[in-house]
C-alpha cells in the first residue's frame, strides 16, 4: 500500500515545476486522491480576502448546489483548529456534533479528512476529502494525504506569485504608470469595443519640455522625481475610466473614452496650468508639457495610424514654444 501511494504521489507531482496553471494541477491531485483513497468527493476551501468567509475554489465530485451554498466562517470547531492549531483532522460520526455538522456538505458522510492549505507560515484554507465508510487512516495514508495538500498549497502559491509578477509588469518602474505595452493592450481593446458600441475616444501624447535641462542641472534622479510627481498631478485631472501610461523616457500617453480632442485639449491645459503653480524637489524645479492630441475617426480600427497622428501633433507642438498643445484630426 505504501509503495502504491508513493507511485501515485510521484505521478501526481509531475508537471508541478513546469505547469503554471494551478487549476489543472489541483484537479489532477484531487482525481488522484479520489482514485487512491476511494473518496466520494473532495474540495479546497479558501478564505475570501474581501469577506473573510471560506468559499470552495476547487472541487471534484461535489454537487453544484453544494458549491453555491458553501459559505463558512472560521469558527472554533474543526475549521478553526485547522487554521490555528492542527494541520490535519479526521471527522467521523463519533466526533462532536458541532465538528460533524460544520463539515457536512448536503448529506451525511462516514468520514472526512481535512488538511490545511497555506504557505509562508500562514493558512489560507483547507483540503477536505469525504468517504462513505470509515477506515484506518494509517501513517502512510496520512503522509500521502498531507503531501497532496502540500502540493496543492505549492500550486496555489505559484499562481499567486505569477499573478504578482503579471501585475508588476503592468507598471512602469520610474513613473508608477501603466507600462507602455499594457497601455497599448488596453487601447487595442478599447478600439475594438468601439466597433460594437461606437463612442468618441481621444488620444494624447505628452512630452516634458525641460527633462534634459533638469538632468543637466540637477541630475537624472531629480528629473525622474519631477516626471513622477507630474504624473501624479495629471492623474488628478483625469477620470477613472481614462488610461494613462508611460511612453518613452520623458513622455506620457493617455486615452480618454467618450472624449473628443477639443475636450482633451482643455483637460491638458488645466493640467499645465496646475503645473505652473507647483515646484518640485528641494531645488524648486518647475516644468510643463507639450502635447499632441488626436481622436478616433469613425469606424477606425488602425491603432498604429491613431498613434502616428498623435505623434505628428506632438511634433507640431514641439516646433512651437514650450507648453504648446497641437491637435491633429
């Protein structure tokens, strides 16, 4: 029996280092547990970080109605012990009524094994495995079950790390704005949406007028600080639905749904007016931005052409004095 479980564990763990999809890995693990331990059904319940309640996030064999109805608190019974005291619990009809009822999923069960799911010293949920009959959960079986719970924890932790990396890639390190690639992806989706629900869309590219001068006089760190502070100022002048991203070394790129080029120009003028009243760093540095603005044409789908028009408008603005806005329709 012990050798059989070790083989099953080894097979289940194949791909844990290379497969990024936690759901596929966990479903494979749950199926292995069902086959090797002859379980009726299994699930993983995780704490919802917004509500603090436990919800089933992965399941095998659990009735759909039970999935929808499951919504539990972390009390002082079995679930509480899993979170704060014991990493492993066995619940049977001989257990306390409160423990038994807390783990019930729609119908009676003969036995339930539960183990904590977590990483970095913190419990985030538990793995539960239900059986139609009681049997001796010997040391080999327990170790196998705990190893599988650990594998599920590893898969979920890996998924969390990949999400974090993905989120970090969305942002530009120097400005804290959306990265250029993430901005382009958002703009592509927005343009695609206009084909089904037509609406105006303004695109603006803003260039700091004195970025190189600041570097020459005060250094690159000061220039970056002014750029970042300017981005924070610009955020106060746009709406939540507007998307602001980094563009080049000293430029911002902005698209504004349901906004035409004239309205966008007025907003950028307000932004520059607010910059006129501000100074940045201990050196009391002032700055302003030149800007090129365009808007999406009727039935236009070409992202590159839209951006090129905004760049042409910015080029025309740069040929004039600082603090200039140019519109290219």
